[in-house]
C-alpha cells in the first residue's frame, strides 16, 4: 500500500487572477500545514510541474480563472493519475462558462436572467440588445472569474462606450437583476450559511472584491426562513446540475419580490482574508483550519481508495 500522502497546493497561474491565486495558495498552505505535510508550487506555465508524484501527493488546485477553473488543469491531473480537490474537468469547464452554466441551472428549475453572447464587440446590435434585455445591463466575459472586466451600463450610449473599450473574446451582455447580492458555499451535499455582499457604489467588481473596507458583508444574511430555504435548495440544485463535487460557491441576486436569480458557480472560490467561502462556512461553525481540512478530505478519501485498489 502507498504511504500517507502529502498535499501540494498549486497556485499562481498566468491569468488576470494570479495575485489573488497566490494569496489563496499561501493561506491554504499555511492552514493545511498544521495537519498535513504541505507545500505550495507557483505555476507560471499551463503544465504540470516536475516533482510531485501521484503515488504520494494529493493536489489542491488554488488557481483561479484561466487554467485552474476551466478544466485544463483537472484534465492534466487526471491523465497523470493525481487525486485532487474540487470538481472534475467537465464540471469545471461548464461552470467557467457563465452562459452554459446558466443554461444547465435554468434547465434544472433555477431562475436565471436572459443574456446575449458575442465575440466581436463591433458586431453587436446595440439597439437589439437593449430591446431584448432592457436598458439596465451587465457586460462581462463568459469565461473569467473575480468580476474581471465587468461593466455595468444603463442604456444604449453606455453600452456602446463599454463595447468600444473591450477587445474580441468570449463576452456576454446580461439583463441586470436588481436586488440583494448573496452567496453561499457548498461542502459535499450541504449548503453553508448565506453571505450578503454590500459593495460601496453598488457594484461588486474586481477592485471592491479584493480591497479591504470597500465592501460590507453580512453573515449570516438577515433573510426570512422561506428565502433562505429557497437559496439553499437552489444552490444545491445548481451544484448538482453542473456536476460539481467536493465544494463550490454559488452566487445569487434576490429581487424585491423575494425571487432569487442564479448568477454563477465558482468551483475554486477564493480563500483569502476577504473571501466569501470562509465567511459562509463560519456561519456553519467552521473556522478556517477546519474548513481547509474539509476541503481536502474527499481527495484524501479518493487517494486512499486508489491505494487500496492498487495494493
């Protein structure tokens, strides 16, 4: 039988969320090192590093966005035979695409807001977009996290200006749903506490997400039992509909009428001092060290099962 595994945290990457990923990787490594033999590797290329051995190492991916959350890293890990934490390649790929994940969640019975896709900003029919989606819109990439390149616009003139500031890529224009922005973590088959996000200026963009003091967080959020139950049910439904495993964080907007609309699933959510998953977990009694241990436990179990099969 194989010996007890160490844990290798992959962090960094070369995408726009690199610095946040390094912060997550450092925090997770320091926490897990209290209970496991743990070290972190800063990945700067979209390839597995030399050194880690799947016979004695479990991988904790902490790379947000490109390569880490789009299924590419997970595919490489599986081909190399590694046990690793978090969702597999297909679920990661699906959840990284905000449009496709919304379709999967909508088909499972969860409310979503309508959107339009485009790749070339100059090809967008602005009048049609406003006519179909309304004047209050959100322009964002379909395949980036952490609210990277998020634009909130009102009316055709602001939409044209926003479109002129972005280049070709995978983009979506989404009907903006007004209400309370909330998020909750998923651990295994359990939904954790609901966190309400109240950014200064009303838009939870990249700067407010990672700048201390620029956003107020209320956790647990003050909600009726009915709305909280709905959010938990929707979060678990979305998690299952997208084929996720181990853990994730699910974001919603609650309208004034009490109806919640799904925004997105984060399969590798941030784990920093200002991150939302630790806040959600704290509502269920998890401190940070207990949370990180729970995050790796399923991968440890898969490693052990593999060890038994290969003994």
